[in-house]
C-alpha cells in the first residue's frame, strides 16, 4: 500500500527526530506511583497533549522516551530528568504548557530544553536526597554523619528477596557528602557509577534513621546531576586562555 503524502515513514521519523530534555517534580500522593506506572502515565499524557512523538521501530512501537534514573516507590522527586523525542519541532515553552494541561496532581514540569538529535541518553553521575530529622534525633544523627564521613569504609549487605541472594559493598565509597542543617534536614549526595550506587534507605540504616520512613517521614530526591551538566560546569570554571598565555 502506498505511503500517504503527509505521513512520514518510520525511517524519516527517525532521521528527523527532535529531542527535548525535561526536568520535572513528582510530589505528594504521586510518590506512591511506581516508575513503570509513571512511564505509562507519561505516554498517555503525551498523547492527550497531541505531541508528535517519535516511535521506536519493530513489531511493538513505543514512544522514544528515556528517564535518567528510576525513582524508588515512596520517594518524592523534585528534579527528575526524562528525554523525549519528537518527529516535529515544538517550542519548549509550548511543550511545557501542553504537558501541564494533561498532568495529574503532583506532577510538575519545571524545564524543557531542546537537544541535538545525536545527543546521548541522560547519564546520571550523582544524586542528592534529603529527609527531615525530628528534634530529639538530631544530636545522634549529627554524630552518626560525622562518624560516617570520617570513616574509610562502611560495609552493608544488600539482600535481593526475589533472588534470595546477598551482596556486600562499601557504602562509604558512594557517599560524596552529607550534613544536617540547623532546621534538622539531612542532605546527602551519592555518587552513581556504572556498576551502581548506594540506596538512600541503606544510608539511613547506617545513620540509625531507617525507622523514620516507617513512621511516615518522606524521603526526597532533590537533584539528579548528569554527566553533561558536570562537564558544562567544569568548562565554565576553566579560565579562558588569553593571547600570550602558556
């Protein structure tokens, strides 16, 4: 059957795909929605917003979307990242407007930035988490944070209930920084490596604060840092070379 004159072929869609990097927040009751359910929700939202999504090829085409990092169930995300590919250009401001009109409560779109079609998928290199510590627990938590940062290692055992296996690793090697503010907010930055990262729940366990989650405290992921962001910051810090400099 002949291809309609106004309908691009799949190969044409792929060659003209336009990528947008979106940052968004997932707050409130929406934190209880799983990552897979969020992916399906976003697919439906994009269709309702009538955005010209580029689709993957094959027997079961899927929208070309790529999340930087899955968010654990029950954790709020305040600065998450997802890339979507379009087969027609849409202004970033218009993209944000359309998504906002179709988003459920708790999902807020913060930023949209056009990328070259050849831009790689978002690769996270660090994340920041925070949680509020009750007044009566802050002194002990402060001491635990100080002890962890002063230590050379802190081995924890990760258990996989679905596989019945255990894995021991050095959590300290993934903790970039941690501190408790005067307001009692624990903030911790964790490094992400190709082999993985520490889980925030495991960090809380090491600090004697894991029970806060069982008591209703909300863990928040406040930032996802990408490798391209780090490279950009480093290039901005690097002084410009002037004529005659060596």
